[in-house]
């Protein structure tokens, strides 16, 4: 039984880890921390867990308790993993960080977007970007994982096959992304109220968003050169889900849409968390709700040069906690989708 | 491996059986029928099942194929199970009917509410009402199960302990029930459109609803006498969930609310699909979404005679497909909640 | 042109006053106060008002500016109107208070439910409870109006005809009420987040709620004696609307449902904000969304003694800001529904 | 009083015409037709209209009755206006067609996308495309108006200033559009059910959609040359609203974002139904819900060549019935926004 801890467990990614791990036969959650809720049982805060965690309660973060775990998940605001990861690694505990702390390789870029100095630049070298469809082998050997963000996961999975194959113009790609409200977290913000975010839709951060450097870092690597990306996130009135609509321009390509379909199918043939849907499909976010799956579909309107790639994930699963567990599975030699393989609920 | 068939698999209870059984390690779905969609793969109609049912397709109903199953679920409009159940039973296949065909013991009452003669009155004697919290032993031996309706499940579970103990006035109980829209099924009705049922709420059938005789039949049995029930269902703008608010009047009772809490806890101590929440709780429907759990909570406003019992279920799981599987598990000697024990997703 | 001020204009009842008064040809909003947002234009905070209030901005509350108004609305938390109303009245400005400050006639009862001493008991005598369907003549002459709460409005309008006629058992009435989330206000509370309140339903305050004494005060007056009421509010996943389902027991009544329908129709014949729908109707909350209308419908299941009264309003209009304007209209001799008579939007 | 008729009044654009015209002091609806619902009062079908249309009922379409109107709205499926418009025009009644029948100037293109021959090519010459921000003077003189589609309205208003000024690359513009479910109409389709379209998001028609030729026709006219457009519509879980996110590429432009803002403000200065929001804004669809307003905002991420134009409308108002009334107002010399100038409801 692999013993894991969760730091910062009161938010949506924390409870989602608990939900998913309740179904994971080889993992046991031994500690979960929260300063604000210490002493409260997790199933008191989250009644959906009643009957699944009969004793687990939030506790004050304690280095020794955490270090007794085989792995620790950080489901925290940025900055926290910077402060605690080094010590845990030194004591032999692996770290899977769901925050943005180790996603960006350049500490200066991180500092610019997050408005504070990077707190652990010495760990950046060994941190592995936890996108299994790109870094699976490195993840198996990693001690420190930076779990990708939700938008970055959906955008990268939709573009990487094209970039790796050198088939698109890298100077100007459009990513129009729509997120559910849970992407904003469980914090009590006016903008996330049902009465504010319900029955409405809007863009936000249209002039610049923190996920941009993470996305372009991944796209640059796949392309082997700097990619120009216009990324506009939108808030949509639903609880879970990201729908990314990607508009790459074909270049140096004389093949057919079927050829591109084959390219995608082959690229992900061996990856259980990516589903390339048949030509003509329009994936719905609900088809992946609660699951660790990314579903993709390709369209080529009017048989022109602009390709349309549709990419859907659950922002809290493949976009956060599920992907974190996928990394855990790989790090500990388990089946890659153990505990995260249930089908979505429809309706 | 228990082989099961599903008759009428294109509706919401059908796909929900498929979703839940995908997680059930001891059951295999070998046939699913649909006249209208024959030949279509189930994961083409329901992409959430992609990767879980790689070959299963809808087929024309065929008596021999169905009879080759150990058990057959009917997820059909009323009348279909009447026509087919007898033959299957005769050939040794057990029948678990999710429709209303065998729920009401009196064929005349059935005929009155459903506007047509009962099609198989000879089977009513052996049909077992599949509410495991009442009939668990009979279910273990049964060949033919009438799975309770969604409203009846939530109302009965909230009142039975009080009726069995003789603590309430049986002449006049109020059951104010709120259902999600999936209770109306996957049929294309104007009233179920997002633009009609969204952002609104209404009562329906306030002068009389088909679930009434089923509910009172169960309450009468628990009370040992005829119960007077006012039952008003409401349509609420959500996909899944039933919230029943029950208003029994205490009678012949000099104890405290804590005593009633103990009564409920003891009544359901041995029943894994019922959760009596701590005093002061207000169960949310989302805490049982996608699960086979019924959560109950008791209140006694102003310490008066009117008790308030709150009862929530997922109408498609404990109110339909999950309860059907709970029955299957009991009939075949499996763990009662095998395959239907995952925690709900929150948020 | 009647000049009005709004104290505490940043909440939902404040912006709703602005929306409705933008359509009112005889009223001008000259001042709106907010400590936290002073200096911000109202159409900056609420872009729906762009083009309708080209100069109005939130200002620090100032007694002289407010006193220059013909009437001042209080859209504030409880306690604020206690502090300011007396001075305004002394200076000849009428006060229409949307908070709970003057709704309950007994200062001790108020203090008990609100956990603080009543701040202006000397004004209770002249405060008029602003339910026009009961107090229309008194409202015309009033200087100080206590606008009824949302639940109290919907419950009282559904029961008053029966209580006045002495046709029901007053010892035990059930009011099962379902509210939209905007009833909880614009405050940033976790429980009001789209991800918490969406796709779910729950009761709250089942053991006791602040609106109870206000409701019973009104029912007692109509009945001429103390009424026993069990009131359970519920939170439903929608933005606006209250649906009250009322279960009075007929007593001393040998007539028909049609007689009761006539009773209701006659009681409200002269009241433009109440619509008694035809027998057999199930009013939807969306049919009154954005409007100052209360729609009622009567049912008598099984022709028994339990009557079912369905009552829907928009909690922010007939349950708050619209009713406040209805009072203003009456106080200033205008058409009772001037500015609040547009039909609801469907869908 | 201008007398108007509505052909095909049971759908969402029909009832929306009724709602808006109830507030229009210079227009009276004298006839509304529906074959399927003839004899039913409009306020029986749409209870929100109770008290606003006390006698109006659906009637069988009758040429003489319609010809007695000053103007007739067609809120019908395509093909119906083809059949009836000519006769009405010949008898002196003006026609405002909300369907697609006269939007596309080339009868062959129409036939290709709608799969049937154009039924009234002889009227195409005089039909005026009813986008007042482009064709206001022609509308004033018109007898036959083709009211623009919802997507086309939102896309054209966001791009026309740039195209007219020749500032963008016309070879490749991306329009990523998100629509509420009411865009699919009131027909009972499975895909529009709350349980199918709720809590989910998807693209549709990504390989080609009927609104494309209408949009490009308008863009071509503004640009003076053929425009290459990639248009992907999406279905979002809300009742009303369209959010179009447009990605034009600047070309031959050395100015600033502020210059573009000025360009937009000047272009629409005289147009009451378009609101150019301040720089930095992200318009919400709810800010125009129920109103005839289009709100626009400009962004220029990273000060690069890709511009982001955000454009929101209510698909049933500025995208259909409101714009139809805006045309009526212009045709009859009324204030352009008479009856369609109320602010949106927030929340």
C-alpha cells in the first residue's frame, strides 16, 4: 500500500484527490493538511466521502508526518510547494505538485507572471513536467512532478502531434478555451457565485493569462522553436470541464484530413488517457466529466488550410487531480490509469 | 462472471446500467436491445463509454439471446416487461424490471393508473418489490424483481422507521418532493428542454401522480394500516437528484429528537445504501449524485409535533439502475454494493 | 418627477431598484450610496445599466443629500435603517426599507431572531408593513414602509384568503418553500458559488429560520388568532424565483375546489400584482421572473381535506425591489404598477 | 397604432416578439398564426403574457387577415416566407422575415445550403438585409426585410469597422462563437434537453454551418473583396446569449489599440444598439440578456498583430426579434429603439 499525504486539502483539487483515491486499491491517504480546518473530518466537510474515509481528518501541516508518506500531493496556492518540497525530497518522499510552482522552467519568467521571486529555483532542474503523453519515461524516474495546468493540458494534447510532425505554421496559433467555474477554485469570490457566473458567458484575461507561458513552453518543446500563441480563456456556466478549440494553420502539408487523423491516432495509440474520436465527432465536456480522459477531434472546414482541433478534459481530473494520480501510478510502477478509469456519468 | 442483458437500453436508466456495470468486476453485459438503434455501438451513442464497451452494440430483442443471460434488466416503458418476463422466467432467466410493471400488487389499481389492463397478473404473486431495506431476504430468493420508482424509494426510506415504530399519525402525511429533469427520461419533450426546465421550478401532478399508489402501498405495509399521503412532485433545474421533504406528525411519542435519530440509525445500521446523517444536517442531492446512497436527516422545528425528514437520492441510481444492481447483487450472492460503491463527485 | 435615493446600492436589491426605476417615467434616482464603492459609476459595476444611468455614481452616505429626496430606499443589512430612518422622517423624507428592520412589530421578537437590540423601537408604531394586498390604504398614507421579505410575501399571499375566510385548521400549516440562490445576496459565500449550489438542492434552516416570525405575524393577523406554521426553506439551483408549496387543511368547509378558486379570484380581483391562475395550473417561477407578479394556483388532491396552494414570485422583485416600488407608487398616488408591469421573459 | 401580424408564433422568436411588443406603445399585434395551436390563447401557451394579451389567440394563417396588417413578421422555418411574402407585398403589407429566406442574395447559394430551390428569387432584388448598423437608410424605405441571423449579427458587428477601414488580413479570420441553447429553437430535440445540453459544452457544425454564407456575404461587402472566414459554433449550457470571439490579424496598421478603440466608437457613435465598451472590458452575455444591445470590446494580447474582438448579443433579441422590431421602427419612422430599450436583468 502506497502511503500518500495531501497538503492543502480543502480545495477542489484536494477533495477530488480524495474521491479518486477512495477507488484506488493500492493507495492509502494517511494525512491531509489544512490550517483553517484542522480537526475537522474530511467527510464532515465533504459528505460525499461519508463511508469512504471513516477517520481521516484535516491536520496542521507537520514535516515529520508528511515525510512518513511515500509521496505527497500539493493542492495549494502557488508558493507553498516552493517552501516545503525540498525538505520532503531530502527525506526521501516524492512530491507531486498540483500548483504552478514548478511548471515553468525559467525562474525569471515564473517570477514575472506570479509577481514574486521563485522560491526554489534549485529544484527546477529535476522537476519533471508531468504530462505523461510527453514525459512518461522521465516521470517513472522522477522525484518531483509539476502537474500541468488544466488549460495547458488540453491545449498541448491537441497541438503536439501537429507540432512534432512540423505540419503547421508556428507563428500564429489561436487557442480559444472555455472553462467551467471550478477552475476558479473554491474561494468565495463574487465572480464565481451562481448568480454571477450562471446563465452567462464571458472571456477573461483576453490580454494575457498566467497559463500562457506554461502552454508556450510546452509547444516550443514540441515544435523545436518558439511558437506564437493567442490564448483566450472564457468562463462558462458549468461546474466542470474545459473545451479548447484550436485553430492551427497547415503548412508544408499536402495530405488529407484522414492522414492527420491517422497521425493523431498513432501519436496517442499507446496513451490510455487520450481518446482520438472518429472523424466528424464533436466531443462534449460531459463525456469526460469526472474522468482522466482527454478526447480530441479534428475538423478541416472547407478543406482549407485552417484546421480545427477540439479538445475536452475535466479540469479537475485530467486537468489536475486525475493527472496527478496518473503521475503517481507511473512513479510507483502501477497501471497508468489505476483508480482513474471509471467512465463518465451521462447524463 | 454473471451474464446480463438489458432490454431497452437507449434511455437514461439503460446507459446508467452500462456505466455502473463497467465498474462491476463480476458482471458482464452480453446483450442490450433497442429496436430503433439496432446495430449502433453503445459507445457511439454514449461516448462516455468509449474504452469500456469495445464491441457491445444494440440489437433487436431476441428471446433466445436474452434467455441465455443469467438475468435480464428491463429499462423499458411500462407494458414491455409484462409481455416478456414470463417467458424468460420459464427459461430460467431472472428478471429485474426497472419499469412500473410489477410494482403495484393490485392489478386493478395498476390498470387504473396506467390506463390499460395489466399484462401479466399471474406473475404478481411472485414479483418481489426490490427495496432491499425492506425485502432483502425475499430478494435473495427472488426470480422476478420490481425495482422501486425514484420518488417511492426516497419517500419510503424516510418514513418507514417511523411507521414501523407506530410513532406518527398515519392519516395525513405530507411528502413534498423535488426531482431533477432526468426523471422525465431521454424522450424529446418540450417540457424537458433546457430552455423550458432551466432557471425555473414548478410543481406538477399536484392533483395526482402515478407514483402515489406505489408509495402508499409501501407505507401501508410498514404501518400495518392505510396511510393518508399528500404527495406533490416538483421539477427542478438540475440533471440528477431527488430531494424529498417529509412532514410526518408525531403521535404517541414522548421522547426526544435524539431518540428518533437513534431509531433511524438502528433501523438502517445494517443497510449500506442508507446514510443517516448527524442531527442538524441538511443533505444535498449532489452528495449522492451518481451513487446508490440515500442520505437522511431529521429535524424537529420548535420541538413541536411536526417532524421534518429530509431524504435525498440520485433518481437514476438508488432511484433506478443502482438499486437494480443492488438487487442483482443480492440475488446472486454478491456483496450488496459491489460495483455501486464509488463516492459522489463534489463539486 | 419624484426624487429617490438608495442607501446600500451595491447588492442585488439595489441594482434591481435601478433596473426597474430606469423604466419608471415618474421617478428619478438622484443618489445611491455605498461606502465600499464610492466614486464608482453604477454602470461600471453593473454594465447592464450602461446607457440608462449616464452620470449616477455611488457616494458616501450623507444625511443632507438623502434628506433632499422625496423618498429613500434602504437596501441594506439589518440595523442600518434603524440608525438612519428617524432622521430622514423628521426631515420630511419618506422611507421604504427593504431590510428586516421594521417588519416585526414586537421589538423583543426582533431582538431574539436578529441577536441584537432593536435600534428604533419608537418607529415601530408608525411603520406600515408594505404588503399592498393587505395594507394598501395604510401604505398610501405611510411615511415609513417595511417591505415584506421574499418568503413571507409568497406564503402570505397563498394563505391569506383561506385564513380570512376561516376555512382552514390554523394549528398546523406546512409551507415548503424553494428559493433561488440570489436570496442569499451578492456576498461572496462559499455556499452560493456556482460549484456549490449548482446541480444540487438542499433544505436549510429546517429547524428555524428568521423569516418565520414575520410570516406568522402576518398569518396571525389574517386569521385573528395564532397560527402554527412549519416552514422549511430550500436552496435550488437557479438565479431568481421562489416557489412556495403550501399545505393547509380544510376545516368547516363543505364546498368545492371551484368555490375556493372563486374565493381567491375575488380576494385578489382588485390587486394587479396577484394572478390567480385557472384550476389545474402549475405556475412556473420563470413566468414571473423579473416581474412584480405573484401567481397562485389551487389543487385538492383526491378531493380530500389537504389543499395544495402553489405560489410563485421573483424573490428580487415582488419579494423585494418591485414590491418596494409598488409601495412607492401607492405612497405618491401613482398607478400601483407603474414601472413594474413588463411581462416576464420566456424562455 | 401600427397593426402587425406574426406568422408562426409558437416558437421562441414568436413569443419574444409578443413580449417586446407588449411594451411598445405604438404597435398592436392584431393577428398571430399557428396551424398546430389554432384557437389557443397566447397567454395560455405562454403564461408570462397573462395580463398583457387578454384576447389574442393563435389562428389559422389567412391571407386576408394578414394583408390587413401594416406589417407582418415571419417567425417561421425557412420556405414559409418564400411562399407568402410576395402576395402580402402586392397587397401593400410590409414583410419582416426572421427566417433565412431572404438573407442570402444569391439564390443558388441559398439552394445549396438549404437543400431546396429558392422559392421567391424574384423578391431577392428588393429584399433589404436588416442590419441597421449597415443598412439603416435602405431599411427606412424597404418593403421586405431579411432580419439577420444571430451568429451573423454578432460576427459582423465585431468585424465591420476593421474591414471597412482596411486594417486586417481578409484571407483568414477566425470566429469562435458560443451560443445558448435557445438558438436551437423550441422544437423537441434530444440534443436540446436539459439533461443533454446542461453542464456540458461542445462545438457543432465545425466542418460547415448554414450561417457561414450569410456571414461572409456581409463581410465581403464591408471589405470590398472576398473574406476567408473560419467559423466554429459551440453550444453552451445557458438559455440565451451569443458570445463571439473574433481573431482578426492586423495588416497595414501602425497605430495603437487606442486608435482602434476610437475607430469602433466612431463607427457606432450614432447607433443605439451597439455599445463599444471601455478598453479592458470583457462583456458578459447576461449584460445584454433580454435586450437589443450588442456589446463589443477590443483586446490586443502582447501588443501583437492578432486582435481579439469580443461581441455579445441576446440571440433572441438583437439576434432575432428585437432586431426585427428595430427594423419595424425604422420602416415606420419611429424611434429606432422604441419598445426595445429596457436594461438587462442582473443577476
